C-alpha cells in the first residue's frame, strides 16, 4: 500500500504514488518515506531539463516517483552512504514545474517554495515535504542502498537511485495549496515585541 | 621586535587538514551548550522534538563516521600571522589549500566548490580553494581559525548601504528582515553575524568574523552588547522556531561587530550560520 497511516498518526509512504495517495497527505503531516527515491539537486536538474529540451530520454522515469534534493558526502568503506540531509529546495523552483509535468509526485528538500511551485503542486496533485535540515548524519542511517544512475562526473550532484526506510519528513505544501511553514510560525510570533512591519494578524 | 621564528609550511598544512576533519564531525562545546540551552527554553513541543534530533545528530556525528551535515561547507580560513614569523617550504596559500584538500579527501568530506561561478561550474573535487583571510599581527605565532560554512545559510546573507539617517532602528529592521526572509531556508536555529560600519567589503568581513566568536559571548562594548540582546529578543519574537516549524528559539546568538565608517555611510551586513556551526582554532 503506497500510503499507510500508523497508530500514532504518522503516515508511511512508498513510491510509486497516485493522485489518490498524494491526496491523503496534508500540510503538517509527519511522513515516513520508504522504498525507492531519486537523489538530484542543482546541477542534475539543469541537465535533466536540457535533456528534456533536446527531446532525449531521462535516466529515470519520474512518473509517480519521489525526488530527494540531496548531495551526500562520500561513503566510508563499509557504509552505504555518507551524510545525506536535504538541501534548500527553492533553488530548484525553476526546474520543478517541468518535473511535475512528467508525473513526479513527491519532492523532499528543505525550506520554502515559491508561488509558481505551490500552484504547480496543486495543478499536478503532488506534494513537497521537508526533511531535517542539517540532520545529515541521522538521515544517512535511514538509507539502505544507493547507486549512481546518471551524471557520475557531477560527484555529489550525480543522480542516485536510493532505497530508504522510514526517512522522517514533514508535509510543507500539499496538493490543495496549504503551506505549513506560514501556518506553524504565526501562533508563535510575538507582535508586541516587534516593529509594525513584522507583525502578523492575530490568530482566529 | 623579537627574533625571526621559522615555521615550516607543512605545519600549517597539517593544522588545516586536522581542523577540517575535526570540525565537520565534532560540533564545538559552546555550540553544543547553546543548542542544549535552546532545548530547555523552547516552548513549542515540535520545536523541542527538533532540538532533540539536532542533539542526537551532534552525538552521532561526534562518533566520527558521518559528518554533522552533508554540506561540509566552503572552507573559510582566518589566519593571523605574527610579523616575526618566516614561513618556509611552500607559499602560505598553497600550504592552506593543500591542508584543505587533504582534510576533505581523507576525512570523507564533500567537495562543495565549483571552479568558476557561471561557466562550467565544475566541482574541484577536494573543496579547494579555501576562502582565506590573512592578517599580519604582532608576535611570532600563527593562529588559524577555520569555519566550514554551509551554503544554504550563506545564501540567506544580506548586505546594505543604509543612510546615516536610518540610524540604529534602520540597522535593527534590516537584521530582522534578513532573518525573517531567510525563514526555513537557513536551517534555524543558528547564529546571526552582523557587521555595522566600515566600508562595503569590511562590513561583510565584520559579519563573517562575528560568526566565529564564542557562541553568545557579548561584545565588550556595552552599547553593542545591548544591541545584540535586543536583536536576540526580537529575532526570537519572530516565532520562526527550529526548522521554521514555529517556536521561541529562532536564533541561538546574535553577534554584532562594528567599525568606523565614512560620514556618508551606514553599511550593514548580515551573515547567517545554521546550527551546523563548525569552527575550530589552532595556534602554531
């Protein structure tokens, strides 16, 4: 089953994901990612889009899949991978709508996304999730296997097929347009201590 | 003037190599303590969970198998060379870069530097070149301070040439806006390095140097210390919290450094360091 709800309310997902699967993931949900995902960051995305523009076949089929924005450290002998936490997602904003066009259903990174990506997630029924930024050592423990499948010359920016087990992430932008960061921060803002330009409307 | 002391460049290489490896696995004690303090003060349950995870990440990295973060940083090297030192055997910058290359290769650290910014963007493979800041100081010692600076938080830094009439309130507003706009992208909670004054380039350098001060140590000038305390309170009042999931602990410290400036100018620079604060010092 691609989406499984655990007793504690967390959800476990496994690609490939359908529109119905994605529809079950709501902003703020804690999700454990298992199964296959594809590691790709800045330089790999640039190349993927160039390949698309040239009408070439991509090194993996994004349909229903999850992409993880990560550039790991080199693995030590006997280890599957080095540290492998997420990188800032907004740098991929330029490339994301084209990837969603191809059927990509899940993205994992860290940080906020721009309005174009948030709209594209809605339009294509896809979801953006954040992993623990700066938690690279912990993330490494959840990765069971990895192999470079394209652009090996890019080193840490090569495309990797990874198998993970229960990598914890938060749903930031769901397919209905909700943004968890803005929702999460507002109740904690102390308007009385801040100049006017930083005050947020009081919570309903 | 003392006697000239000869220092073999190989000693510098070794010190840089060792520092690169040490700091990427072992977060310094002052930062560990700052994260623990934040854990005690954080009011948001989710924020506390995040800080617990960061403490676990520190502990795991300190075992020496996995670097604290996969972004093992650009290598920023502050080197103060005593004017009575004569370096032999190699050029100073070559010796430093040799140490960076050895450290990143032997320490299984990620090469995160591309050789040019807009053409090939080809990874140099061993994280060289370092960003080196050299000062000549009195004495016959060499002090090396290395900071492995994460790119995500670095990207959220800002620099502005304010008007003198913007004054202290203008400076505060600029710092707060930078922290607010960085939001989740800079992996909060972190350290906010602020430079005020100087000229265009000195101001940025003040902000960078502010990051490597002992975490939370106030500026010795009481007026600046007061500014730091005020900015600390206001940054945390933004409610961004750990990982921007909401909370009371958005920054672990605000460090401000100031300098004389031109009668027409009020430069301000903000450099953000995430919780992956990897810095260390060696004296030769």
